[in-house]
C-alpha cells in the first residue's frame, strides 16, 4: 500500500531524515514511534505531499507520489497534529467544506457528515460554531474531516495530544473501528501505550533513522527482552550515574529518576538497590516495568522516549 | 475555487469586527470627509511651479511676448496648445484651468484698450483654480501694463520712466474673464472625493486584512490541510482572490449607495459606468492586498508594513486630500497608486460626466486592470515561495 525508499530531508543544516525506508501493507496499522524531533512528522509530511523530500521515493496505492500527487492525495486522509478547522464555521460547514475538496457529491457528503458526526458523538452540536467546542471536541472534528471521502489510507500525526480522557477514548474507539473495516492507518505518537494498543507493526525512529521495526513482539526481541527498574529518590546526580555505569550497569537518568535496564532483572535487582544505597541515594520509590516499547527504545537508543 | 470563495465569504460575514471595519468605519470616515471637503475652498499659495496651459488664438507679437514672460517665471511651467485641446484638458480632468489669449489681444494692447483674457476652468477644482487665478492675475496685469506703457512711450518718442513698471491703479490693465467648462451640480466634486477617496483607502485596509486570512490559515494549520487535499495549490490563492474581489465589490457598492442615499450622490444616472469602475477598482485593490500579503511569511510582518504603505498610497493618490495640495513631485508619484486611478475614474463618472466610451475613462479602466493583473502575477510567484513554503 505504501512503499518508502531512502527518504532524505534536511532543513538548512539540520538533517531531519537520513534515508529511511519501510513498507506498509494494505489494512495495516503502522505506528511511527519516536521522541519529539525524531523525524516522525517530516516522514508523515512527505507521505502526505506536504513536504518535498531531498531524495527518495514514496509509492502510495501504486502511484508514485512525485509523478501522480493528485491520485495519491485522493486516497489519503490526513489528520494533522494541530487542530486545522475554521473556528467561525459550524461543524457541519467545516465538514461540508473539507469534504467538497475531495469531489464528494453534496448528497453523499450530507449522509457521510451525519454518520461521522454521530460516530464522534457530536451530532447534537453540529450547528454550533467550532470555536465554542472544547479541545477534545475539536480534535474529534479534526479527525472526522479527514474521513469524509472514505480514504484508503489515514495518516494521523499525534492525534491525541492534549485532550481529555473522554475524547481520547472516543478517538481510540473510532480508530479501532476504522482499522477493523480495513483502512490502512499510519499513526505517529510518542505515547508508547497507544502504539502498543493499536499497531500491527511499529517503526521506531530516532535522529532521522528507523532504528528498529516490526511487531511488538519482534521489537521486544530486538531490544533484548530487557525489563527496567525505576528508582526515585534524593541525591541522584550525574556523577553517581557515571559511577554506576562504570560498574557495569545499563541505566539512564531523567527527572530525578534512575532507570536500570536488564534482561535478568529478578536476579540483578537487589544488587542495583544496594549499589544505589552505597552511592548515597535516598531511595523513595521503586518501580519494576516489564518489557515494553519504552524499555525497547531505551535499550536501542540509551534514551527515554519522552527525552 | 468557488468552494473556497464561498467559505471565505461565509467566514467574513460571521466576523462582526471584520464587518464593522469593512462597512461602518468607512461610512463614518466618508461622513467626516464629506463635511470637511464638500464645497470647501482654499486660497493658500504653493511654492511649487504650476503647470500653465495657454491657448494663443491671437498669435501676435504681444501675445507671444506675454507667453514668453510668463514662461520665464519660476512659478509657472508654460505649455501652449490649441483652444480645443486646452478645453479638453479641463474637461478630462487633466488641468483645473487653462488660459486663453483671444484674437485681438495685440491690437487691444497697442490701442491702449482693455484686452480680454479668459480662464477656462473646472468649477469642481475651485480651490486650485482660485490659487492659479490669484497668482496669474497679478502677473498678467503687470506684463500687459508694461506692454501698454511701452507702446505709449514708443508712440510719443520719450523713453519710459525708470523704476516704473506698471501702474498698480485700481483700474486694471486687462479684463480676466472666467468661464467654467464643468459647472457645479448635484454631485459636488468634494462629495465625489469624499466618497471615492475614502472608500478606496478603506478598501485597501480591508483587502489587506482579508488577505492576511491566508497567513492565519498558515499559522492555524488549515493551509496544510488545503495543500494535502487534491485541489491545485494555485486554486487556494485564486479562491482567496475571488472572495476578496467579491467582498471588495460589495464594500464599494455599499459606500456609493450610502453616498447616494445620505448625501445625494447621483448614482442612479451612472449605474453602468459605476459598476465597471467598482469592478476595476475592487480588482486592483484586491490584487494589491493579496500582493502585500504574499510578501510576508506571517501576519506580524504584514501588519506594520500595510498601514504605512496604504496610508502613503492614499495620501499620494488623492484619497485623503485632493492631490493639488501636495508638492508637484508627490503629485507625480501619485500616478503609480491604485488610489489615483480609482479616484479619477469616479470623478470621470460623477463629476466630469464622461461617457463609457471616452478614451480618458477607458484608459483609467485599463490602467486599473493592468495594475491588478501585474500585481496578481507577482503575488502568485511570491505566494508560492513565501506562503506555500511550509517546509
């Protein structure tokens, strides 16, 4: 459905993508996971025709993106990171406008708008101006506006940033429903829970490079099946981290937390705690985290996803 | 394209502050300017040399001497032509007044009679005509007086007394007849100026504000969504242009209807010409607004610049005050502004009563269309480079 080959993109002296390649199959839910600035949005931007790559090719539904952009655009729906709506128009007017750009007839559009508004729980507020909506409601309309032409592929760039739990859950339900109906979804996020919950396959992107990709299980294996021990306490310093690293531990420090990584945590955990005590750390809280995308990312990059 | 245009129009009418700026503020300013300029006159002198057109029907030595004397003065730049051409210049609004030296002028001087000179003028340009006539009368009286004295002493054989140039007696050496070729009527020139000048200036502000909507779309992310849709990127700009044009035409139409209903501007007698000029002015102003916006990458960049550019253009182009008040070089600069051609076009319609087919009127129409098209062509290129460049 989508083939990306050796994409490179620089903004001035900043290299955003260093030659990434991947394939997304029809009906697949593909997640691009990475910290802020890793290159996720640039990748989505290129695939959705918004950004021109320096080199590389993208094929969407059999069409070369550069040669046949219009055909590619017709089969994709894009949910941008920002809420891109006309605040002075009602939800219905917004949807009528966005839908009509894709050549959907007015009668079809009206039926689809009604269905979509019901799906997103906004039918009762359909004639209110968007500026009167909450952030979560706007997010829902933002997604709805990308679905009216029934795209084969949906690009979603961090669609749940900054919204209330109710809207988040509703979006999750819709996304799962679309996936079940066979829509190919490309989803960028830095929330590992979302990637773990939805994605058939995940590409982990960091510094403009895909450092690993596969199913969740495959990624766990690639990350060495490592679990993590998170220690919160007083007296955690860079100096202590260096000492512990020189003692042979794999760990990172972030926001007053020490995160140890180990493929054999059960055995090594007591030693880690003792080492922390000996280093002078006043331990306040200990948390064991099973193998997940966070630990995979940590294991592969030495950094945390939220860094 | 039309979808984008209708969407923009819908947004425009939902914005109360925008409507206030587009319609109510200009109406308030028109009212103010109409009271300020409607029929008011001025008599202050201008140090800049004045263009003086003279038609010499006498072709005598005396008339040529008079023209030469006037031409030697720093205060006038003299140009000679035929009587018909001179009158035409006034009728077409190219000169406020011209001087005619009638046949028999030389004979009258030689016979110590009272030669008659004629000033043909546009009554609507009252203040400018008054200034010109005031400056001219003293000089004419002086030179005709000299010529008459010279003739007298030449005849008697005595030299003329030193130090006496002419006799500033109450009885003048000549008669200066004034003829209005365009007379005051229902559409006073001041009223036409108040409505047209203000409407165009305010239109420039509002089209720039509307154009800035494109930069807002960029900032808010809707432009990205438009770009990823299957429409041609140029359609985004053209759609915006259509909406700005339609709203501009409506705005100008409302201004003139207001001028008609409240101040008695004779709109019903000039509907076809008015529609043409409204279309051309709106097109030209809209293009200017889009052009100004296409220079910038953000709203903040446009805001400061637009106020300055529009106020300067309005001052130079005669939107704020009649251009004759300004120095000559500024009057010349005014020709490069949309305001000048628009204001003059509305003068042609309401004051000069020029027919639709008149070359002067058609020239103004053509210039406005050319300005609009030229600005649009540049705007498209700049827009692609500055506004569409999201990456």
